[in-house]
């Protein structure tokens, strides 16, 4: 029996995707080889790659004036790759700080230019998203960077900045990309590590508007130069071929769920059930994030008595659940309920939480 996997990443993959990959592991479409074994420049893989990109464009409604790149380096790698590509001669960029990954992005960006922290939620321990009206932005910034879902603090944007001054909006969407529809045309660049809602670790998706290409810093490594990768249709170097294949299977699965609108309905149902359980516990469990900004993907929560933490985790493991230990930066518990985590898993979790409260409350 497979565990109910609440890991924050690498995270659960849809069971049908894994079963399809298992069936094709030794022989992909009668070639007699695995996708892991074939040339990334051969006709079979190039056809697969083109289909994967088409499916992602369809799912997200990506306009034709955007390039889609399947790269390596992870979301954290993009913290450096973004300024190298998108400063384009400007001296600084705006960053909004909503938590751990925003802080990391700011730290890396400062190696390549100035950073204007336009807003920061540290004053309330990263439990909310600062409204755009409060941001102190620079109209001459090269771009404006946000992390639209903080995996550790469990804070998510449910609105998107307008950037009325025309500064391109750049978003790290690693931990909630493909969980709901998004208007790609509002962004200059979207990026995300695959290991949450797309596929296995080792793959990074970048969606970049064409007018932002062409100005990479001269010292940018060629494999991280968006312009060079776009010109080669992301085949400048050997891509993570098996990860691309698994992402493609995940995109097919998502289309079968009704696309992003369909999976969003399920995600709302899962998150609502879990938060309702926390809120109804009368303080036995708590989540301090502002209700309007609570992430649907990552739900951190704390027990009223931290001495019960290990007992909670041990009991969860015995009940077939894994990945519930909170990040070391903040402790507590965290349930990551990405697309591939079924409603049934959340139902098992909340039943366990209620029972644990009854026994230890």
C-alpha cells in the first residue's frame, strides 16, 4: 500500500503517472529503449518534447510571445539565473519579501545588482502578503520579483500585482504552479522547480516573454542564458530527459482532471477541510497565517504542546502517512497537499488529527 505522502518536495506524483512510467520504463513506444536511454536529439525524444511543451502551453494558456524552457538548476538556481538574464543593464530590481524563499532570492540577487525590498512581511512573522498599495517600488527597476507561494510559511498570493508602472513582474511559482489557472500575460517571467506539481526534482520550468530576451550578462553561463536556450528550443545541452517525460505524463493527467480549473476545485476542497479542522480544534492545533493568504498547497500547523510533536508524527506514520514534519526553520507540522495528493489522503489526515486531539487534549 502506498503511503499518504504529504512531503513538501520532492513530493507525491499521481499514481497513474507512475504506473504509466513503470509500464514504459524498458520500452518507450516500441523503440526497445527507455526514455532515459535515448538521444535527446533523436526524432522520438524531440517529438515527445514538442508534445510536452504543447500540453503545458494549453494547460496554462501561455501566449505565443512567450518562450517555454525546460532547464536544470532548480528554483534556487533561478534565484541567480533571473538577475543574470533580466537585469539587462539596469542597476537594481524590486523584490517583495514574504518568507524564507523570498529571503533566499533576495540574497542571491544582491550578488548581481542592487535590490530594493519593496515590501516585507517579517513584521508579522511572514503570516501575510503585503498589499500592493503598501509597496515602495522603483519605477526604474529591471523587474519586480515575488514568490507567489511560500512553501515553508504557507502564504499564497490569491491576487496578482498590476505593476502599473510597466516594470515586468517575475514570479517564483515553484510550489503552486499548475494548482489553479493564472493569467500568464501579467508576467514577464514565471519559473518553478518541478518537484511539487510538475514532476521529479532535477527539472525547472521557465516561461519568459520574448521581449525580455537578449540582454543576459556577458558572464552568464550559456546553459543558463534564456536567449541561447530559447534559440535552441532548450536543447543547448542535454536536458533532464526522463524528468521531462514524467512532466509530460503529469500534464496529460492534469488535462484528464479537467485542466487547471478542474484541479483547483479539488484543491479548494482539500484545503478547506484541513483548515476547518485546525480552526475547530479550539487551539489544540493552530495556523497563524492570515485567512485570506492561507496557502492551498502548504499548510503548516502547530500543536498546542510541542512535547506531543513526536507522538503525533509516530502515530501518523503508523496510520500510513508520511512527510508531515514541519520545516526546520519554523518547526511544527506541515501538510503539503499538492495536486497529486488525493482528497482521500486529507480525509485520513483530519480523521487522525481529531482522534489525536481526543486522546491528548
